[in-house]
């Protein structure tokens, strides 16, 4: 039996814009969000995310840390 790559085995439950529901591979989420085909998706925490109003990966706070650079000694 041939296994799919890991990124295709991990699936998200989504609500499509046409009111349907289904599972998609995680690697497809960005494309479906960009095209507007997904109305919401369910996080592993169980919460539903509406990409029009809720934060989605990669859209978090910009790098605004102003504290000391603790990594400098290791670089």
C-alpha cells in the first residue's frame, strides 16, 4: 500500500462558500482561501475560523519585539 505524503494526509474540515462541507488537505487551504471557495475552516482546537474576520496563519502581529536580542551570542 502506497502512503500519501504527510501534507496530503492531514485534513481540515471546511465550509465551502456554496454551503457544502468537506475535508481538504492542509496544503490546499491557502489556495482555497485566496480564491474565496472556503467560507470557514475548523482548527485543531475545535474552533471555527472565518477568514474574513478571524486571524489566519501568517497574518499575525508583525515582528515588533523591542526587548534585548538574546540570540545574538549564538549567531
